[in-house]
């Protein structure tokens, strides 16, 4: 009969890991070593090589066993015994209650941080007790380790329960829903900023001010010729935003100061001023920025148009020289059409997705065996191709639209005279016309004959007849555009319609009958968006209140600086046992490690023919 000596870790009665030695082994010792490896943060460094010890159990035992009897050092029976111990010990561990796991394998000295800035053992357990009243000393309901359902009844959570992602997320305290549930879809839309206000949410009657209607028959520095309608959409109470997040399953919605709001000097990308009037359009770029706005060149004051166009053409000629050289370099060796590279990009992205799906899950991530070098190279290739396609889109519109191949574009550019000028300028001017056409379409509303007549007659009463028009008629017209969604389509792309932000939007629309054509009215607009607060993403993923208080720094809101003073905002710690807690950073840290080490352990066992199952 083979002996029980194996090359294995020493372990004392307190489950402290010692050296690797030839030692008598049994199932309990194997179980304790596995338990420490999977669950004990304080012993991880000492035992991190366990998977390799399992893989080389035979070689190492033969090497370090000083016995002269080779058959006694190792045999098939000895390997079979070890695999049985490994499988049975793993199953026993997986069926242990998490509370028992903690008391057995995580020493109480583990009160220090679990690595770097992570919290400690009391934070992991997350038990809270009543400090006063009739329940003083009793554990608060809902704190500590969560229960799991089995057969319609609740039971204590076991280690095996954390092998599934749903249970892990619940254990960690993640709000994020998984799968294809309604809330999961809602959360994904919110997270990717695809969730926008609906028409009814944006023009909520509680948020919409009265319409201030002013008739202007002479253009001034402040007013534009036409019926000027000014109103405000005040979304700063946060009611609609809060409901959107709550409907998506988020329970802790906290609004923090938006750093862009102070002094209106810094603005986020969702909080622009805009001026889309035909006379002073800053929709693209202004001359003050060192560039021309193509739209304003064709829609500016008539007495300045020719001068502006000539100046613009001269600039295009200068720009064209550098553009030609750059284009020939960028397009060298490229064949086919734009769609060819688009399809290539799709294939690369599919390849990247397939690479992720065929990889292995470790600590909540999908990692490819053998490292991430192939994935990194693929990601780099995808980015390079995306950048190139974006360059083509912005600089070679005919190629982008499929009107020319890359080869045809090169021949066209090569035939241009050395000064480039005319060819380049003509192309850019065509783009300007296209942009203007798109601009007009985006800034127009479909009107009925009755609406068109109402605007015309109202304007005539004021300018021709000298009569005071009925403002109520214009108000009803605006309300109709709100109800059918026309007004939302008009201003929505420029106003912030993201539920992440609280904004106050002031808008002036200019109605003028001369802008009515083909059953549409072009409506210049002036708008101003001011950010006040925003939904705190930190709070949505806020850690639970920790006994160690170390996590307070994780819930600090961004610092906003005013002149001469700091404006750091801090959230208050959650109060009471009924508080719906967010992510527990101590558990998140531990779970990531547990999943990683569990995968490594199972792979090592499989390499010697053992299968670890819960």
C-alpha cells in the first residue's frame, strides 16, 4: 500500500500556511489548504502557487521524497487518492456557509486593509447593530450576509452560491440588473447615454414656463426680425430624472453640483449656448476661432457675402496645398471603396467579440488564455481603421458617399494643379451647400396651410395694419407643435435631453412668414443651457456604510473651485438599517479574488484528471 506522503503545504491548527514539504496528507488537510487559498486575503501571497503545486504533485513528490523505494514514492493509487481528496474537499468547501468560511479561514487579525485602499474584514461582514432603544445590541435586519432562495425558502448563503454572477452581484450589492429584463435594458440605455427625455418628459407642464411673445419688425442687436417667442424649460427640480433612474432599478439617486455651473465659465459638452440665427450662425465654427463657418458665408448679410466668399476661397486655396500632400500620403496603396473598409472593420469587431466569448471568466472579466497580446493588437488595428475612416469621412466626402473609389480619388487629386485651389475650393463649397441644406431641414417644422396662414396674418396685422395681434393664437400654435413632437425634434438635439443632468434651458424661436416654403417653416433659434446639478454616478455605485469608515473617501464628490475657496461636496453616510445599500467595496474586492483563484484551481485540477464540482 502506498504511503500518504505528498509534496504539500504545511498548515497549523490556526490555518496558517507554512513551507512546501513532504508531509503526510489527508482530506481534511487538503480541504483546509483549499479553503485558505480560495478565501483568506491574508494568506494569498503565501499560497498563490497552489495551482502549480497541484499540477506538479507527482513530479515534486518524486523529487523531494527521500525514500529509496520508487514505487512507494508514487503510484496510480496514490494519484487516485489525491484526486479524490481534492474533489471531495472542494465539494465540502463549496457547501459551507459563508459565515463558517469566515470564522474558519479568515483570521480575526485581518482587520487591516485587504490590499491597498480596500476595506477590512468588518466591512466585508457588514453587520450593523442597534445602538439604543429596545433592540439595542441586536443585529439590524438586512445587514450582514444576504440570504438566498432555495425551493421557495430562504437559507444562509454558501460559498457555492458565489459561483454564479447573479448571486455575486447581489452579494456585492450591485444595482445593475443582468440579462434581458426590462430594467437591465433601461440601465444599459442610461449608462450609455442612449436614454433621452421623451417629448412628454422634456415639455412637462411643471417644467415649461409661459410663452413670452414679442413682435419685432426691425432687426436690432438683441432682437431678430419676426415673432420672437421666448420660454424656459426648467429641469432643475430633478423629479423626472429621479423617476427615470428609479424605474430602471436604482434606489439611491443623489444629485451633486455640476462643476460647469459655477460662474458659467466652464461647461460640459451637454450644456452649450447656441445661436442658430440665419444672420449670425455659429453652428459650425466662427471666424473668431480662426476658421470660417461655411453656412454663414451663404446666409450672411447680402452686402458682405461676396467679400466673405472671396476671403473664404482664398483660405481654401491655402489649405488645399497641405490637404493634397496629406491626402496622397493617407490614401497611398488603399484600394476598393469606403464600404470595403467598413466591412473590414465589422469583421475585426466580430473577431474581437468572438475572442472575448471564447475566453475564460476571471474575477468578473473575460480573459483569454495566454495573455491579452492578440486582443491588444486587434484593438489597436480597429482603432487605426476607425481613425482612418473618420479621416476619409471628413476630408473625402465623395469617397465616403461611395461616388469614388480610393484609386479614383487619388487620380483626381494628382491631376489637380500644384496650387490645388479651384478643385479643392469647389468641393468644399459643395459641402457648404449640403451643410446648409441639412441645417435648414433640421431647423424647420412641418406646418399646415392653416398654421402658415396664421403666422402670415398675425405678422401682417403687426407690420402692415398696425394692429395688436392675438398672442393666444401663437401660444396655441406652439402648444400644437409640442403635442405632435415637432418642437422637440427642432430643439432637442441642441438642448440637453439626458436624464443625467439638471438643466435650465432658455430658448427664443423666431417665426417669420418669409421663411415658410414647401409646407415647412425654417425657425432660427437662440438658446442658452445652464447646468445646475447632475446625477452622481458615485452614489449609484456607492459602497455600503462600513464599520471601518475607510470608504468615506470613496463617496466624496468632485471638487469644484470658486475664486479663493474650495467647494468640495460630500455625501452623508447612509443612516439606519433599512437603507438600501450600494456596492460593498470589501466584498467586491474579495469576490474578484475568489473567482480568479477558483478558476485557477479548477484548471489545475483538470490538468491531473480531477473535476471540481460544487
